[in-house]
C-alpha cells in the first residue's frame, strides 16, 4: 500500500533498488546529494546533477524536464553515505518560471523497479522558492527510510547546497545551471501533454507469456492537459466534459473529433495488427502526429528498460564476485571458479531475458512504423514518400513538420520521424562544423558546409510547400555569396522574398526589415490595434536563412540577430542558421544565448539530440532526396504555381 507522506513524515523502505519519479508543472532540474552521518555533503563529487549525472548507486537526468526518473541503488552507495537528498530547482535564464509558487505543485514518488509506489509526496505551500529539497533517503540502525522534506530556498540552488555544508556552493550551482542551459540546444521539445484518454491505443503484443521480464521504468503521472486558447475565428471549445480541448490555433473547421481506426481482431496465438492513426485526434493528421510521438516515447522507454536491466545484471554480478572473492578460501581453486561461472551465468540469463523483451517491443514498433510511414501526409513524410509527387499546396497550416529521423543503437533500422509543431516555436541551427560523428570525420570542411546549406534548403522548401500560398516568405543572407549552388533551386523557382543578401549592406538591409516587422507587430499586438499596421507590411510568417554565420556580421548585426531569435517566433519571424559554432568563438559568451535558443541539427548523421522523457542520445538523420530525383524542383514548381493562382 502506498504511503502518502506529508512534510516531515517518514516511511520504511522495503527494498534498496528504487526509482524516484518527479512530475512538475514546468521543466525543473532534478539532482541528488550524498551526505555523511551528519548530513554534510563533503564535495562536488558527492552531487549528481545534469552536468555529472552518475555516481555509484545513483543516476539522474541530464536535462531539465517536467518529468524525471532517478535511479537509486542504496546497496551500491559508499559506506560513508548515510543520506541521499533529492533536490529540484527551476532552470535559470531560459525564460521559464522563476519561483515554484507560479507552477503546479511538484509530485515525487518512490517506487520499486516494478513500478509499484512505495511512498509519494506532493510539495505544496511553495511560493518564492526556486529550489527545494524534496525528500531524503536516510540510513537508520541499518535500515533505509524515506522522509518527506519540502524545504524551499528563495535564493535558489546555491543556498540549498550551502545549507548542506558544501564549500563553493555558488560556483557549483552556476555550473549546474550552465549545463542545463547547454542541454536546451540538444533537447527535442515534448508534445503538448495528454490525458490518459488522449494517449494512443496500445496494441497487444499477443497472448504468449515471455516469462519474467526486467521491470520497465515507471512513467510519471499524467499531467493536467493544457487547454490552448482559441484565436478569433478558430474552432470553438469542446463539448462540456471532454478531456481534451481540440480548439487548435489556425484550425478553421469545427467538426467533432473522429474516432481512431480500430485494428482487425487478432487471430488466436497472434499479435494484434498495427493500424495507422490509432491515436485520438481531431483529424487523421493529428492522430498520426500523436501516434508518432507515442512510438517515440515507447522506443525511448523500451530502450531505457533494457539498459537498466543490463546495468542491474552487471552490478549484481560484480557484487556476487566481490562477496565470493572476499573469502580467501575462494580466491584460488575450484570454489572460486564455480562462483565466477555462476555469477556470469546469472548475468547472461538476465541480459538474455531483457533482450528478449526488447526484441519483442522493437518488433511491434517496427511493424507499426511499416504501416504508419506510407500513410503520412506530405508535411510528415520523407522526401522518398510518393505522397510528394501528388502534393498540392494546402489551404490551411498542418499541425507539424518533419525535420528528419531519429534512431537508437539497439535497432538502427527503426526510424522515428522528428516532428516539430507549426508555427515554429524556436529557430533551427544546422551545424556546418566538424562534429564528433563518424560521418562528419570522413568529410572535409567545404563538403560539410555545402551539405549543411543543402539541408537548410530542403527545410525551407518543405516549409514553403506546407504553408498556404502567400502565407510564408523566405529571406536569405549569404554574405560572401558562397551558397549560390545549394540555393539555386530556391532562386530558380522564384520562391524567395528577394535575391540572397550579400555584403554588409545586404545583411544590414534584411535584418533592419525583419527587425522593423517584429517591432511593429509586437506594438500592434500589445495595443490591440492590429488594423493599424502599415499596408505594406507582410504579416505572413517569415523565415530568415543565414549562411556562414558569423562571417559578414558586425556587432550591430549580431545584436539584431539575437533579437530576432528571442522575439521573432512569437510574431512569426523564424531563424534557420547555417553555422559552425567554432567559427563564432571569437565573440566569446555573447552568442551563447543565441545558440541555446535554437534546435541544433546536423547535415550528417550525429547522435546529439535527446528525448524529453529519458534523455537518450538519439542519432539524428537529416532529410535527403532520393538520388536522381527531381522531387525538390517539382515541389517548388507547385509552390510557384499556387502563388500565381492565388495572385500572390
């Protein structure tokens, strides 16, 4: 039975291998400190945080998120550790809440590896605090207990670490927040939260019983769904009692959501067949969007369960070997050999069982991907999908856009489309530098730069193709004119807002134009006077493609670019940067906020993106057109024809 703790209450822990789940109303930093018998943290090496996520017996998330799972093995902790304190802190300098009083009360649960809750604690009563000691696991007379703490600190993480006796608390707190900020550029933004009723339908894996399986990491409690506010002229609110608000911005129809298709009944002894669009949603596009995110989450959690089981098997083998070898009689002779063989056999058995469960889950996801991919609309589809050959420019904005594919090393052939919501909520940075990937190491710098610009052109073309005619414009800054080759498809099709800007004057002119647009639209929105905008102002969405940054940019231009990155997305101005981070090092830390505000992708395969649930390092595969295909030219020709037909 779960113990629902209140502040100060404790509860005995029945086991030593645990997971601690954290669910918060907004992204938080989760970490843990180790304390001695007096509760003192002896040094930075006794703290697990996003910049140093693993300690013996302890592992935390590598990024800020609304949900976390912390793994704890109390038996693997050093003998001098008597206390584990779980801490939460709000990220600094990322534009989110600055105190817990403005967010939903965080919820913390201590569970076993099978997901069974042992104790829970809801941190109520917080106000000005930006960091909090949520709960602590402590050793008392040889047994471990959990205590609900809920001690908040208005001065933040530095004050909390100092309260635990850590020297240099301010410096370490700053480094933790820096690590969190760096992770923003590699983190995929999660989709809007859904209620249990809004989750996709999960197909049964069949009646066969694979036997005991390694425990899957538990999922955090479902968050309260965010109810988007309908814009004037969009769909009305849902029927009273409906758990999901389907009034999406820019949706012009108001029909009720249609039920998802159902799979044909499974034959005896066989698994149910997957169906494209088996999630809930207003339309088929929305159901497919939710289904893809469900597949993404399923794969992340399946891989996490497998890796956790393998780690447990290795840890158990090491412990058994240590116990066996601690007896001098077993260090030599047949007894020691038998003990080692038995420990390795148990390890191999646990690993094999974990792999069996993973293979079953991967097979199910692969079958689902096989039926989902052909059913995707153009905005979600790869360039090799035949849907592009019959594509017509839509009259309303789709829900999302595909930026490429993601996969994990457990099965590289299982690709998950990387979808981002439209309109774009953050800019994109195509890294043209030499990354740590093997694919980048095989290419010279000039080839990488060209591939980066070709990737940017494909993204710009896809955006032009999925927006209604005349509602999306593309501007290009190419200071030295070095991207003439990759830009040729856009220039030849006549879909750019103007010729690519070159030289200092061209750079200054485009930046001044877009900065003026952001300023005017912001003032009109704040004053509630949208009708007062100048008649020559294009109020459609704007994309600025910047090649080879920061070459050709002076300090004023850099400041304007940062302004567009920060303020532009809210009023329809978006950035697509093609740049090498190393080339910008001369500017020092002044550009760090710019890079952190952008989603970093690469022109070659690279394992740098992280999912919002577990934080795995996913390999990103950029979009490419099939060799010899003219699909890009056909799509751009359709954009030009649609604009002419609409008189744009």
